[in-house]
C-alpha cells in the first residue's frame, strides 16, 4: 500500500487517472459495478487498494439521497419474542443486496414511533420495514404509516393486514394457524379443550383464537375455558406462577388438551402442570404456537404451529429493495399459510 505524500489528493479523479479510466467509470465501479467491464473493475479496485482509497458514502448520500441503509422497526426485543429471528433474517437478506440494517424498537409506544420516524428522515434511510404493533386498535400503525407516506419513505409492513392503506404487506395467516391447531387436536380425538393466552387485545393472538374456535364450532364442540393473562415482558416464570393459581380450575374442567396462543405460554403451562403433578401429555395435552427456539430446551418438545418470521423478513427485504432500485414491488400483498410441527406434547386418545 502506498502512502499519500500530501502532494496529491487521493480522490475519484486521482484513481481514474491511475487506472486509466474516466471518473464516471470509477463511480460506476462503486455504485453500479455490473455496468463496468471486469478488467476495468479489477484495475480500479487494485488502484484503490494500493492507495487505501475508500469512496465517501456521506458525499454519495448527499448527492443521490441514497445511503444503502434500511430501517427495521420492531415492537419489542427480548429472548421471549421471535423478533431476534426476524432481525437476523432481515440483516442476512440485506447483506446480499449490499444494504445495512438500522434497528429501532417502538416498545409499542406512540411517542417513540414518531420520534423514530423523525430519526429515519434525518438519516436519509432508503426504506423501512415495519412490524405491526400487535394491538387491535389501528391508531398506532395507521399514524406511523401516515408519517412515512408524508415523507415519501418506501415502506413495507409485516405481521399485519393493511386494509385500505397504500402500503404493501406480508403476513402469516393467524386464523389459519388456529384452524390447523384445532384440526390437529380433533384428529387426536380431543373434545374437552381449553385455551390459555395473553390478553386478546393483541390482534395477532385474537386471530389465532378466532381460527381455533371456528373449527370447534363447526365440529359442535364448546370450549371449556379461555384464560387470559395480562403480563408485561412475557416472562415464562411469571406466567408459570399465574397459571399455578388456576391449576385447580384447570383440573376441575376435565380438559384433555389446551391450546396456547404462544410457545412461551405453552412452556409456562407445561411447567406449571408438572409442578402440580399433572403429566403432559399423559393427563393433559398441550399445543403451542410460534415454533419458538426456546422449545428446543424442553425435555419434551411441544407440538407447535410454525410462525415463520424468517420468511416474512426475506419477503419484506426482497420487495423493499425492488421498490427502491427498480421502482416496483415484487408483490404488494403476501399471505403465508402456517404449518404444524409435531412434538411430544399431544397424545392420541
């Protein structure tokens, strides 16, 4: 590597002169390499390496209003959500396109949402992937969409159907997931069934329960109980202690199976039942939802419905990059059908 003696400015014109190409060709090597002949690309890169030259991304951003940065706005980050899986998926996919990931966490807070949009605007972020707030009320999601549209920031929504909104989205069909869970329990001959969930004010959970109940209703089966727990952070130990307070009620209901709207609840329930000398699946079968990585640590892996956030992340990135670079989406609306992953917590009766 040659050191700069200070006599010459190492810039795009210097590199072009040394590589015997035009400054425009050097620019294309950094921005649209596929348009440049390979021998010229190799010459330019060799000179850049020789003089330790790196293009100014800040200058390019000012000139083109493009930074190769994408924002992912999530509603929470913890070991008890699958958002870590989502983040990893989006980052890996963006890396293939040469984009960088900027992560923002709203904590489902409206003021934080607006603050994040202001930051995105200031940083000249090229596009935004938004995760739905999860609440039944549409105000949070609608307001952030309006803010982004006003600033003309390309956006893509995941984990929420967007009705009458000019924004593309990809979702996993929660109602279908509930259908699949119910059909599986009926196939195993379960007829006395209960449900355990976080508060059903969360639309994503409400959809799962709705789909589950629709199947039971068609089969002429009435649900034994629906237990809802209001818990921040979704900590399984706290959930376990709350469920333990309901153990007598669960026993008295004579259920043979329980549908949990998340795997974290399923883990908590299984541990609570075990502490009350109730065997899973010997006494009560349990089916969860999400295919959360934490179920791998259970002695008996719970049966679950796969909620493939990895796939949603990939779809969001592919569409957003297509919108930014080619001016069009690959597909405006995508609905993924979930699937069941059989474990060891549901028995045939």
